[in-house]
C-alpha cells in the first residue's frame, strides 16, 4: 500500500520514469517467473546462507531479508508501482490497485489459513502443476510489463 500511494513520488524524486521502471520490473519478474516454471525457489525471495546465519544470531531480524516474504518482495513492489502508474489518473490507479491488493491479501490469507487442508486434499503433482502455471502467467505479465516500458522509452518502435 505504501508503494501504491508513494511510488510515483519516489520515482519522481529519483528521476526514474515509469517506463524505465516497467522495463526493470519486467526483467525482475521474469527471473522470478522463470524459477517458478522450473519449480525452483527464487533467490530473490530467499536469503543467502550468510544472511540466514546472520538472522539466526540476531534477536530482531526485521532488517534482514528473511523478514521480507514473497508477498511484499521486489516483484510485488514493482507490480504495484507499475500498475498504479498505468492509469490516466494517479488517484484512480492507486484506488484500483489498493482495492485489488486488498482482495489479493484476503484470498492469500484464506489460502494460508487453510493451507493444511489444501495440502491434504491436493496431491503434490497438482501443486507443482499450479506453481508452473502461475509461473507461466507471471512470465507473460513480466514480458508485457517490459514491452510496454520499452515502447514508452522508444516510441518509434511502435
């Protein structure tokens, strides 16, 4: 929600165009999606062995990437900022993205809350298939995000 509201201002302060952010975000999402397609965990969402060791030794790991789950990781931040800036009105985009984000959080909460039941009733093969299908969908979203950014950066390509 923070990045949906303040994302455009952060980009403006840093002198980054939304199109450049879309290209970079599309590339980042593509790597995450590529790992999902292969059934692997993304290195972006999991700490390195050194970071994991460091987090175990600390009383408060709030600053360590271990405290930043996949739900609020770089892929999510990139998507929220790119989508909220995609509408003609920044206010409209922010409201739509925040409402959608709230719905996604609710569905995610329900899935996490019922995870033991879901895992009990879905075979691992089905879970792997769903993971790969979501990876494919995320790959398409990543490519679309990057291509929209490239066309924005180089309008003569259209």
